[in-house]
C-alpha cells in the first residue's frame, strides 16, 4: 500500500497516457485527435525536462535530441526501408542516447547555469549541423516521403492510427521515466538536495547524472520520432532552439515535483495555445499572460497547488505535507 | 591583411554592442540570480520608445535616448517590484515570469507599431575612412557610450554604498539581509538599472541596425552566451567576453561565412566551457 | 504524499484537457481558413493573407453572398496562427477540418506549406498557399494550389532587365540559411547563370542582426551586384546599409519577396539604394488604390501594409469563382477541377494564366502580371508592368 502511495503520481500518469490510446474509439473529429497528438508529443518531450530537473539540472537541449531521434527514424525509413514502429521507436531512443553519452561525460561536470548554457548551445549547434549536412538530413528542406510506419505488419497511415502510435510512444516514455525516477529516487533526491554532501557521503553522483542525461536524451528522441511521424516530415524548423522553452514551460507550469506535472502542464498549455492561435496576432501575448498568471497563482505548478489544496481539505499530517512541497523551492542565493 | 583589420574593426563594433547588452543581463543575473528572458524585450522597447519620442513627440534624438532609458528603467522597476519580487528565490518561476513578460511585450509592440520596420535613423550617418578601412561614426558613439556605461556601472558597484549593498546581496542574501540590507528596496533598483541599460542599448543600436518587433529575439541568446563565458556576475569578465565574442563572430563570418561562422562560434564556446567550467573569469557557479 | 486523490484529479484534468470542441455549422455558410504566421518575425505575411481572405469574404457578403448551387451563402473567415513552422500549420489544418472549413487561404512560407500538405491531403482540403519552396506544389498534391509564381516564374525576366540596365556580370546572392532562403537563392542563382551572370550564394544564420561581417565577406568577392533574395526586408535593409558603409558602390537587387519601401526605410533612403532592381508582385495602379479604399469601407480598417495582400486577394477571388462554378462548397475535388479550368482573369489584376507544369510538374500556379522595379542612379523609375510569367 505504501508502495502504491509513494508511486501514485507515476501510476496516475501511466493510466492517463494509456487511456489516451482509446481516444480514437470515441471520436474521429480531427481537432481532438490533432490536439491529443500534440499533447502527447509535448508530454513525451517534457518528460525529458522533468527527468533532468529531478537532478536540479535545467536543460535546453530537448530540441537537439528530438532532432537526433526524429531524423534517425526518418533516415532509417527513407534509406533503410525500416517501417516497424517498435524498431523505429527504439532507434529514436537509442540514437540520441548514444550521442548524449560522451557529451554527458564532458559537460555534467558543469553545474547550474553553466550546464544550462551548454544545453542551449547544443540546440544551436544541432540546428546548424542540420543545415550543413544536406546529403544526410536534406539540409534546410528537411526529409519528406518516408514510408508509412507499420505495427505488426499493419500500416499506420490515418489520423487515428498515428495518434495510437504517438500514445504508445508516450506510454513507453512514461514507463521509462517512472522506472528511472523510481529506481534512482534517493540518489536523485540526494543530488537535488545537496550535491557536495551526497558526494562526500560516497554517492558516485556523476554516474547517476550521466544515466539521467542519457535517458532524458532518449526520451526527447522518442518525442522527435512522434513529431516526425505525425508531420510525415523531418524539418529543421520543428526542432528550433527556441522551442526548448516550451517544453520547460510545460514542466514548470504543470509542476516539477511530480511526474504528473509534465502531463498536466502539456495538456493545459498545448490546448490553450491551440485556442489562442485563432486570436490572430494576439496569440503569443495571451500565451505569455497565461504563463505569468499560472506562475503567480499556482506556485509549485498545477500539481503543487493541487496538492496544497488536497492537503488543506484533507488535513494531511504536516510531516507528509512538507515532503510534498519540500522540493518545490529550489535553493541558490 | 586588409580583411583581417576590417574584421577586427567590425568585431570591436559588435563587441561594444554586445557588452552593453550583457552589462544589464549580468547585473540581474549576478545580483538577483534571475535569468531575465525579457532582456531582449526591454531592448526593443527602448528602440520603439526612442523612435516614438523622435517621430511622434518631435524631440531631439539624444533626449529621446535618455527618455527611452528612463521609460524602460521605470518599467523594469515596476516589473521587479510587482511580479519578480514575489518569486525571486525560485529561479525556474522567475524564468517563466520573464518569458511570459517578453511574449506580452513583443505582442504589445507588434499590435501598437505594426510588423514592419519604421524609418528611424541615427542622426550621424557618416563613415570614417582611411584607405580600405572604415568605421561608421555611429558605431564610434556606441563604443564611447559602452565604455562610459561600463565605467559608470563599475563605479556604482565598487565605489558607492548602493554598490556595496548590492554586492553583499549577490554574495549571500541571507547574511546580507541579516545585517540589515533590504533586498525589497534594492532589487527593484538593480532591475531598473539593468532594464534601463537594455533600453538605452536598444535606443542606440536599433537606428544603426533595424527596428522591428522581433529584433529582441537574438539578444537573449547573445547576452546569455557572453555572461556565462565571462563568468557569472563579473562585469569585467562580461566585457572581455563580449569583445571576444564580437571578434570571433567577425573573423568567423568574414572567413567562413554566416552559417559556418556561427557554428564555429558555438563549438568554440562549448570547448571553452568544457575546458574552463566556470567561464573565463568566473570563480563559483551559481545554481540554476 | 501522493494519494489516490491525485490520481482522480489527474484523470479528470486529462479528460477535460482532451475533451472535444464540437464543430459549429450554420445553415448556408462557406468557411475559409486563413493560415499564416500572425506573430513573430514573419507576421506581416500572415496578416496580409488574413486581410485578403477577410476582404474577399466581405466583398461576397456585401454582394448578397456567394452563389453555391441554388443558394446564396455567407462567406466567413477563421484565421489561425501557424507561427511559421510545420507543426503550427498542421495544427491549423486540423483545426480547420474540425470547424468545417474546406478551403484554406495560405499558408505562407516553406515550413508551413510542408506541414499543411499531408493533413490537407488526408482530409481533402483545398489549399491556396504561397511558398517559394521547390516542392511547394506537385502532382502528388492535386488539391494544393499556388497563389503566385515563385522565382522560377519571374526571376529570368528580371535578370534580363537588370543585365541590360546595369550591365552586371557577377552577383552575390545573400539569404538566410533555412528553407525560406535556400530554395529561393538557388533558383535565383540558376536564373542568373542562364543569363550569363556568374552567381555566388552566401547564407547567414537567421536571427543575425548585424551584417557588417557578411558585408565585408561579400565585398571581398567584388561582385557587380548583390541580390538580397528572400532575406526579410529588415535584414535586407541592414545588409544594404552596411554594404554601402563598407564602401560597396555596385548594384543591389532583390529577387525574392517584396518590401522595397521597408528596405529603403531601414537602409536610410532611396539614395542609399542608388541602383536597385526588384520583383514586385503587383503594380499598384489606380484600380488597386481603389481596392485599398474599398477594403477600408468593407472591413473598417487600413489594408495590410505588405503587398502580399494583393496576390492573395486575386487568389481568394479565384477560389470563390471556382466554388460558384462547381456549384458546391463541400466537394473540394470538384472545386479544384473547376479552378483548374477557370480562365485567369480579374478586373483589378488583369489577365494571367495557370503555370507550373515545367517546374513543379503540375499546372496549378496562378500567374498574374507582375512588376519590375528599378532605381537608377538614385532615381526610382515607375514600376514596369510585366506580362504574367509563363514559367518557361
């Protein structure tokens, strides 16, 4: 029971994402399907940010690894004729993870904002590399004309089956995230609380950070694959460095203390972005206003606020309550 | 050789422009620990404010620059006091707040002034020439203002009581507050100073380059790069890094072209950070 | 710490977030979707498209509605900010489908066009878009039309005029390093090469604000002309200004988007441009000035400043004509068939033709008369009206 309680956020996330597999059974209206598709991709990418934040590291590299995963899948489809969804998903996880390993070893010595800048620079570099390698990546035009993805020999071409694939990828990402954060819960918490202390107590901090970084890169890669599969194209503009802020916003607005945060944040912000988009030139400003309001009103994100409410209504013991929000306020000067 | 000297002169101009931008950014970063995503927004706002004072109010350009600096400074003051101050200890929340503000600012400018660049010229448009070499007079003005601003900020931080208080707060907020310093009074002032600097840069630089609602977009990336490269919160470091980045950008663009040059710059930054994890002049890392 | 209540709260929130927004349908209404960048650096193009669609809708409604079969239908416009990227355009297309929109005016730009086509094909949307990408339209997209020709259509004629006027023999084409730059610059380069002008391409990173170093690099090549191609007007203005500061005395040009007035504003006047040739998508004559006046009356605002507004007015009118001719506002295949056979003729824009077979393999590119602008020794000449490009 206590195990169940401790992993309630993870279980809820997995159930919610799994439930989205059923959306095509209830509707064939393209708007909810398109919206669910976008939300699930956002969730997958936001897991990457969430995992890094577990170690108190803010990453702007999500678009970079999304691009590596997405392009790897596109190239495998175009040049290798690979269409199997499971193989492509695995590839989109493994390719960025392999790239991330040496980078992680090099840059994870950096702390705080220095790390942030490196991830930021990585996104810029990947974007420029895409442009400079037209033979492999199609350069500024991107790659189009991939064969339709298949699952167990069935072609996944229509709106509904594209959504099912995106949901399945998101589910896999949720499972990976839940697994890694649960297994490393104490180590990550120690790093987040006080890294030098953890180090001095004999925790090989560095190993766990590299593991987290590599897995986070893989998660982003899976999101990249879903995006490429939805758009039927791998285009550099899909992975612009500026988009990294969106995934961070999804995670922070949702709440960084629980895996449910990226899920709720993505659902809220993506839905509202779509609503705002028919407000013409006001769309960006409304999005900005929304972020400001949520950050001011809901400290600790939606999940943090919801838990505070639950606590107030349910009258949980103060000790547990402290645990729930204790990590919400990051340290620093 | 000619192209090398030309590139060097261009690099110095770029460096002056970057140093002005990075100065405000590093102040906010060093003292408040806030990554100000709205920094580019204040740059654009400064440009449009100066444009408005010149074109609509008919004021002379130098006065317009001063007023634009004041307007952005006051706005920055209010922004810190009313919004940032509530969450100043939560770096992620302030990052989101400033991002939201930036989106609102640029939308407001787009709606008010329209998407296209207006006519906004620097009053001195001559160019100094010597043989194959040239230096636009406007860039000379920016360079001079840049040096004055750096000296001014330096004097303020290291020679006044206000500066001492700000430095104490930057070093250790708890201890400084315990000794009677009041972050609630000082932080808005620091923010106003930084935003005013961004606004002044916008007022000076946009007529030399171009003014449009989106010209603040690249400002953040450049400032961020320079401030970290120079070492956090270090005014001298940021200044050196700004000129370094300006020069590297100029050489790589001239010799490699715009796209490969940018790639070279980013790879160089990456290498520097891996070799010197605390920036060129930094001592300690602030946690994000 | 995380109780079952969290699970319930999470489930409810997710259901709310994923809930469908029911499409609304009126009795007889033809819905147009205006798609384009309405925010960000490319906003002026999207706002021009939106303005054009709204204007044509207002025209039809003022005349009592669009004739569809036996009915007079009201034309309405829904706009969507595609943010100049593929995801935004795809999201917009999906949004349109669920709102019952069958006809998309826009998008603008290569990334948006790339994003919108698969969704449009899946849902049989008719698209009247604008992108200078080499694969903007094609036989595999029978419902995708091009509102005006890309550089493949008009660049050769302008290169010809520029060569005769200024006697240029070499050119450097400068453009941003993304699809919006490369697909135009490379087509321009081909047009120059075929006319015996030696081209070189120079790409800068999108977001660059100071072009002094690029200018120095261009000058080192010592070209007779510098073509700013599809660089955004603000960028092009700075490039021109800094080229002149660096002592460049040669000819300047722009075989890409319009925006010469904005370039002149940023650069510091027509004197700075000195010798300049450019592509203008329309010649704004008395009739088009009157059109701007009509916009003010019908829509109640100033017309969008960007001249992309005009070709999109012409293109949207073609779509309404095709709907009337096909007698259906739901069967987009029938409307597309009608559109292909419609003569290209408009009281305001003159006579044109359908082109595109030679370049894209499909004749779905609208071509109206266009303009060639020239500034010679600091004196702007009246914009010369050129016959509609034939694309050959």
